[in-house]
C-alpha cells in the first residue's frame, strides 16, 4: 500500500546562537521534531512524495531496462590498450 509523504524544510530555534534557523534538508514533521524539537514548516519548500511498499512500484516509477551490450574487438569497436 503506497502512502504520501509530505516533506518541508523546517524553522527551529538554535539554543546556541539564539537565532531562528532553517533545516538544511527537507524532512517529515516526525523526523524534524525528533531532531530539532519545536519546529515550524517553511511552507514554500513543501514537497509531496508517493512512497510504495517494496515490490509495489508502478511500472512508470521503475527504472528503464537497458539492453545488455557486450564488449569485443569486432568492427566498429576501438582497440583496448
């Protein structure tokens, strides 16, 4: 079952500098709260991601399958040195 994950950069109060700071990475509210305590979402940085369970990814989300190309010394190949 896939779920949507809402990510933001977060504003928090830095006790050392006394300044209001923004997290360097986007993260969900639970993670931001665990790392920084009281946080406030920086709304313009909102990103919504759909997370699938293993083996559940839709075909469009899967990586393309590339054909296997074998090396050789036939016509059109450069010699190895």
